[in-house]
C-alpha cells in the first residue's frame, strides 16, 4: 500500500440479509464519507431466511473471499460469539495467510456467549490474530482484557443518527415500544407480563413490538393475559419505517437479560425517547439511572412495570429523561464522530510500526 493513500478495507459482516444490530451498524457506516474514503467493500456471510440460505451465504463468502482479500489492506470483522464467530473463522484464516491487517469488532451479547459457548480455540485465535479488537463500551473492553490480556482493545461506541427532538406530543394515546428480536433473552415476555399491570392504571396504553422471532408465543401470552387488544406485533421493521415508528411512541422499553450495547436503545435515545432498560452488558456504560434512562431488574415484570409507570405518571420526568438521553448519544455516539474515529483506527492499523491507540479506548 502507498502510505500516502488511505488503506483499502474489506468489511466482513452478516450483510443486509441479516436482521440485527450488526447490520444496523454497518448500514450507518456505509452512508458516511468514511466508507468511500477507505474504499470499503462488504463481504456478506449471512442470510437468515432459512437454514439452507444461511449455509449458502457462508459458502458463497468463502468462495468470494480470496479475490477480495488480495485487493484489501485491512479486514474488519464484525462478529458476535458462537456461530457468528465460527462462520467468519475461515475468512479470518485466509486473511492471516495473506498477511492482511485484521480488526475484530466484538458485538457479543454476553461474556458467556463469547467466552464459554464459543470454543476456546476459536475466540482465542480470533483475538490473538487481531491487530485491534474493538469493544462497544468500557465494561466490554475490560471483560475482553480479562479473558485475553494480549488483545489490543479500543472502544468504539455503536453509532447512531441523531434526530431533532419532537416539539409536539406524538399521539393522543400513550405508546410503549419494544424493538428487537422477540426472544426470551430480549425480555419481550417480561414486558408483556408487565403490560398487564400497567394497563390496570393506564388502560389506553398500547404496547408495540417491532421485531421478528416468537410472534406466536407473544400473541398467545397477550391473549392469556387478556390484553391482546392493547398489544401490537408489528414484525420486522427497519430503516426509515422504523424511524417513523420511533416518532409515534412515547416510551421505549427493552428489558433484556443480556446485551452488548443495544442499537435499538441508542436509536430510541437519538429520538429523545425516555428509555427503560436493564443494567446488563454495556448498558450501564450509557445509562445513568434516573438521569438519561431508567434501569430495571432483568426478568422482573414487577420492576419493569414500576419503571414504566414512573414515566407514564410523570410526563415531565419522561421528557427530561428523553432529552438527557438525546444529549448523551449526541455527545458520545453520533455517526459523524464515530466514523471519524474509525477512520483514525484504520490508518493506525495500516501504518507499519504505529503505536497502539490505547488511549482511544480508555478515554471514552
């Protein structure tokens, strides 16, 4: 590579046929000048429509990888734990065989997922092979350093677009929004149970669930509780349609049992929505309880109901928390600033003998 030029980056990620936080993150980077400035290309490894298409997408990525790798200086892997990491391991092996610089960007939802449920040889090789390991928050950086003290870890927050706060009331009825895959890990069932309590005091409240997953189970649960009329299952929504949904609701709730740093929480904050979340993963690195969000107990419908009711009873508090959350994401993870940080890391990784940007991660 000509050192006067920018490095050429191959981004290895699920791609646009995935439905999750990694895809949302990569889409945001694609829309920045950094993407073209670094001549970024995407190698998609995933298609979640069926088991057969998942296998085909992985195989296709292995066949395409050699030609893309020889035209790249840096290979940037976005990966979670378990199958996400294992799926990308063959491409990582190819990248190292071709002596490419490697960045491993960790999006795992729990330490257990990455360091227990993923085979040790796989995560250890991945972290040792990386010229930089990117963590989403300071607490995640410390967790990675604990398990892999040899890793060169920096912190780069998930980026978001930041919107102007709404100046008028969004709707005449109170609406609580959940965004994410409907699975027990995300706590959708906890929120439905909590909804039954909330509706006793605020019977006009609607609970909107935007995501794929266990829709039938969610429907059955709401019917058993007799609240199906107030529960709306919207299915998978993304892009501008999801932005429109954020503008129509009043409170965001994500009572997860474990997380990295959820994109949906950051997106809700970027729309100045007050958020009710659980203190898991990197969430406490973002949320100060009672200031820019409310923290509730994982797996406790009573705690989720108390947090939600606190906001519904006190619109002034809800507005103050929403505006504080908006300020948090504006100052810490706006897409322009995060993309600039990523550009700096790319150049540092590409430069022979460059010093490690340890201060980048520890200063955030």
